[in-house]
C-alpha cells in the first residue's frame, strides 16, 4: 500500500515554540492558586525564588519540619500552592539574620510576589524599570517642610 496523503499545512500552539524552561514556568504560574507569606517583616523587599513544583508532601507541619527541602541556614519567607495544595514556588533567603531586607543575588526577585504572575527579577531590565518607577513615585509623595 502506498501513502496517498501529504501534509499541506499545520497549525502550532503558541506554547510550542517556547523552550522547556519557559513552558515549565508558564505551566506552574497557570496552576498557582494561593501564596502563603511566612514572614511579614516590613523590611523584607527581596527574596530568592525557586520552583520545586512539588516537595513530596502537602502537610504544612512536615514542610516546616523539613524546611521545605532547604538546608537549615535558609529561611523560607513564602510559598505557593495549587488547588490540591501541591507546593509550586518557594521564596527564601540565606542571610536573613544579617540582612532583614533580603538577599541580593542573581535569582533575587522583588517581594511580595503576586499569584499566577511572573516575579520581577532584581537584576533585569524589568527590575530597573520597577525601581525607577518606585523612586519616581516616592519623590512625588515626599515633601520637605
């Protein structure tokens, strides 16, 4: 039997052209349902974001017991879950005892995060724009008497 069919056209999903990392991030953000803030210190402005996409347990006490899978010297400041309470993203800091405002390293993002939204990285073009808009807003609201 001979093949009589030939593909004339095809239609691709916009997600198909994303690399696996972008697709993974988008999938995690779409499933994100809640963010739990564990540190409400007003000085906290930055945190390291990680996307473990599951930690083997959904029990909060067990997550605390295991420090969300991190070494004891890291402090988890927030975590997000999907509708089934699977941990999707975590935000932590390594130097909380020395620097209550957060760590400034390559994976630093502005804190607090937003549910289902991409975090703004501190060391990025978006981060510089965000900082400039904050400075501008603060300078408008600040008046010397």
